[in-house]
């Protein structure tokens, strides 16, 4: 494993491993949005504000092209479908 050899950027490794763990399980657009939210976490770790393709951009694209039903975000930042 990589973890014992990492002294710097351990938060990056944790987040990257979490994303890799969930990647094979992404089977629909709603799960993909959840994965995008995790990727957005790199913005906070890196203090980067230059990214233009964010979770919000992906969500808007999917909704505009009728690939995603509207989602509601709970306070924990997790997406869930709105049945209606």
C-alpha cells in the first residue's frame, strides 16, 4: 500500500482512495454526482479556485440533457433523488 510511505499530502491520498473505491460502483447519473462532489473536495485541500468543471457544472449538464432527475442536496452534501 501507499499509505505507509506518504508523509505529505495524506489528505490527498485519503480522498483519492475514497474516490477510487467508489468509482466501480457508479452505475447511474445520481451516483456520478456523488463522486463529483468528492472530487470537488480537492478544491478545498489544494486551495484551488481555478477549476471550471465542478460538480455543479456536471449536474447542470446532466439535468439539461435529461440524464438526471432533479436532486436535492442534504446538509451533509450528499445527493438524493426527488420523487415526484
